[in-house]
C-alpha cells in the first residue's frame, strides 16, 4: 500500500469514526470514565467536621493553627489501546477482516478520548511487543495511531496475551483505561491480567468472525493456519472434525469470558458482521450506571 493510499484510508476512517465519537460516544465516554483519582489542590484552615487525617502537620506547625489538605478529582485520564496484530486478525468471511473492524473500534475510542482532553497510547502485540506509542493528546497523535493500525507489518504472526499484559504493567505506572482488542485465540494469561487489572481499568473487546467458531460442510478443503502458515487439508464433511473445531474455539472463548470476569475486567463481544456501535454504547451505559 503506497503512502497516498494509506493517507486516503486514514482519512476515510477518521471521517467515519470521528463522527461516531462526536455524536454518539463523546458523552457516554465522559460519564463512564470520570476521573477516578484524587490529586492535591491546596491547603486551607481546619473547619469543624474535617477529617483529622487530612491535616497538613507541616503547615499547621508553621502557622500554629490547624490546616488541612484539599484534594480534587483528577479529570485527565489516560487511555491505552492494546491491539492484537497476530496472523489470525487477517481473517474475515463477511464484508471485512477482523483487523479492519479492530481499527475502526480503536479509532472511535481514541477520538472519544481526545474529545475529553485525555491522552491516548498504543501497544501493538503478537507473541511479542511489536510497537509501543506512549500516551499523548491531540488529533495528529490519534491520526498517527490510526496510520500504524492500518499499515503496520508485525514481525511475528503468533499470539501471547500474557506478554502484552506483562508489558503494560511494566511500562504504565499511572492508572489508565485499557482496551484490549483481539480475537482472544490464546490462553494462560490469567495471572498477568489479574496483576494489570489491580492497577488499571481493563476491558477486553473480542472481535471475531462467525467461522472462527464453526466451519461449514464444504468437503475437503485446504486450510491455512494464519499464525503458523501451515496448510492442512481438512475434511469438513466429517461431523467429528466440525465438532472438534467448534469445541476448541469455544474453549478459548470461555477462557476469555471466565478470566476477564474473575479479574473484574469488562467484556465486549463484537462479530465482524455486527454493529459494533450498539455493542460499545450498551457497554458504556451499563458501566456508567
């Protein structure tokens, strides 16, 4: 894809997703993710009923009368987008690949954040950290994120979600709103998710294709494993084969559900042929209650 084509695609996604964030998600995002932290504002003289634990003893000693610290809600937030760029994202049997839907959702969330004057960062991962863009504000920064989502070419096609959460915990010390966008075709990430979830507000957005979970009966067909690049001839006429395929897919799906719920993280499911706008809005409204 040449530069002109990339810029054209970035512009197209910007127009679509910015309109969504301006007219649909802006208010929902603002009310759902209000500032969660408290930051120091000033000191004032002690008043009857003030919590004695808020007394500033240094100032009190200096003026020989009690003063208390005043804190206010911290409005500025940091959003971190964690995006799976492994080989399985380049799959889709509907109108677009999973990667395309992931890009649109990520862009919508990013524009919602900057509309609220928050910072946005990006982590692209496979079975390693492929790219880290530290959180910053501004439209030009979001456009850079969208450009990377469109054109980035990962070194690996495999997936390691645990490694992504491990990196998040190490690189981001301040509490952040974290959205992980993936098809979650991986397991063994419960421990690192729990550690990251103790510090950050995490939501998993599972973007999947209907044929991730079941294959149609179409005879013997060559199937390419998007992550290993191995081709196998699969007899889809075999009921046992179709059942095995579905069982493996549902096992990973259920692991995702159970692990995220157990850690207190949020869950959104969006099939590529479904309206992700409805899914996001419903989640924001429920979370903001």
